[in-house]
């Protein structure tokens, strides 16, 4: 297995810049996910690593080898990059058996029959599909077809595995199951994997690190919890779930430790403290993120001194099984709260939304459009 390094990688189509100066290192054995809204440049980035698309700027290396360098006009074609690929449409061939589908990359590489039998059997065993070897490919469920596609990508022992929305054709339950299975295989084999999805929870569940992209640029790279709890800017904050993003002015700033500062802030109809990554000058505008699951509703306003509070009125509620989503009208606009579904809240009730200071995270800049 190898690492993958992208240095200032760009791709333009005419005057349109689809991928803009991407710097990224995927370490050996690491599972890294490109995540972002439709059109942000995920597939284009993956295709440039694969060699299916040529970068118009920057340099890409796989292991010790530079596979593409725009300034030197160097370009290694896809078949010489030794990459396994799995795409959204699994593209397993309907006229072939499972065995022949998985054997295909080896036949192209003119391996011997004995070698093919051994490697295909091993790849099918990895994805627990050896019992299906002689089945015609169409006589498989979506999840089974997906496993065949993964076996086919693994069979020639690629240096790196590239996957573009490989689970998006599956139903929700199978998607979870296949995601977990794939992650287990990936860990067991220590495969360097670059994965593309626009599904936030899939990215969170599978990845060692997540790369959030927007408009062709990297917004943030970090472990899933880091990205979720400590977004770097309003765009990343707004991307995950339905956070409350409240504009506020900074009045004071004090360092807590080397990773956090405490900010005293004033919003529209509320004031309090929150945390942030870097020092912010008083007078600056920040966006304070409060996740719905970190907020609660206090009928009588009961709260710690340090908690943040917003007075409001319940506008509507939605029962979601384990939780109840509650929208509260406040002076600062609507706020989302995820409450336990056992609680009783009536539309029109005057209540107080409460959130602990440590669950409020501030980023510099204005709130992104929702
Ligand atoms: N061959 C092409 N010619 C012109 N524009 C292109 C071409 N390929 C991609 N683009 C544009 O580049 C941008 C990025 O496309 P890309 O397919 O990388 O997005 P994506 O992040 O994978 O989106 P999705 O989640 O919808 O798959 C889009 O605006 C797309 O229209
Ligand atoms: Mg795509």
C-alpha cells in the first residue's frame, strides 16, 4: 500500500475552475473521505488521482512515484497507476459470472489461470462471496453486487483504493451494513482509501479523516469529531445537520488551553460565553454554532449561571421516534432543539432554550446562507 499526495492540484474546464489548489496527503492505510455538496469537485479530484482526468495545475504522487505534474507535462495513464476503483454504478458485467467479473482485471493483465483462480478465490473470500462464484452477476442483490465490485477492485492488490459514492444505490439499511463491512475489510487489509460521498453520516462513520470541500476548495481537514464539534468556518458549520448559527459580537477573549479560547459574546437578545479555536478581537463578528442535540428546553428557565439562554415560543414540533424536533421562535430567529420524544411541549408555550457554554462553538465570519 502507498500514500497519495496532492500538491496544489487544480482542474479547469475552460474558464471554470472545478478544483482549485487542493493540498492533501492520504497516509498509508488511511481512510480519507472527500465530502461536500453536489458540484463541489469531489469526483473530479478522485478522477485526477485515478488518471481519468488530467490536472491542469499541481502535482499528484502515489507512493514514491509522481503520476502527474502539470508544469512538467508528466502524466502516467490510469492503467499504470495500480489503483482499485469502485464507482456508484458498480459496473459489474451482467453477461459474466461472479468469478469472471472478479477475474477480469487479472485476465487483462494476462495472469496465468492458476494465479487467477487463487487470487479470485481469495478476493471473494474477503467479501464473503466465495459461495456465489458461479452465479450469473444479475442474480445478486444490490449489496452482493457491491461486494463483487469491491472484490474486483481488490483482486490485483492495488496500491490504493478509490471509491466514488459506492453505496449510494443501496437502501438505507444495506448502506449502513455495507459501509461497516467495507470499513472492516479496509482496516484488516490496511488499504489506503480515498472515498467520495455527499452523505455526512457515512463520512463520519467510515473515515479516519474527512476533507470538507466547497466550490472546488478544501474548507477543512480533520477527524470526524473535529469537523463536527470544531468546524473551522461558517460553511463547514452549516454543512452538518441543522445547527443553530447565531450572529454575535465579541466583547472579550481569554485563552483556555492551546486549542481553545473562551469568548464573551453578545447576540440579539442574548449574551454569554462560548468557545473558539483562535483568539478573536473584541468588536469582531462571529457565528456561534449550537447543535440541536446540545440544546434543551427549560420550561421555567432553570439553568446554570454559565449556560446560554434564549427566551422564545414553541412554533412547531415534529415527532421523530427517539427525539422530538422542536422549532422555537426567538428574537434571533428560529432555533432548532432536539428534545427527548417523551417530553410534552405544546405549540405556543413560552419557554427558554438553554445550552451549555462548552457546546457553543464560535467561528469568525458571518453566518452562511441556509
Ligand atoms: N467534463 C466537464 N466539463 C465541464 N465541467 C465539468 C466537467 N466535469 C465536471 N464539471 C464541473 O465541475 C464541477 C465539479 O464536478 P464534480 O463531478 O467533481 O462534482 P461532485 O462534487 O462530484 O458532485 P456530485 O456530488 O454531484 O457528484 C461541477 O460544477 C461540474 O459541472
Ligand atoms: Mg460526484
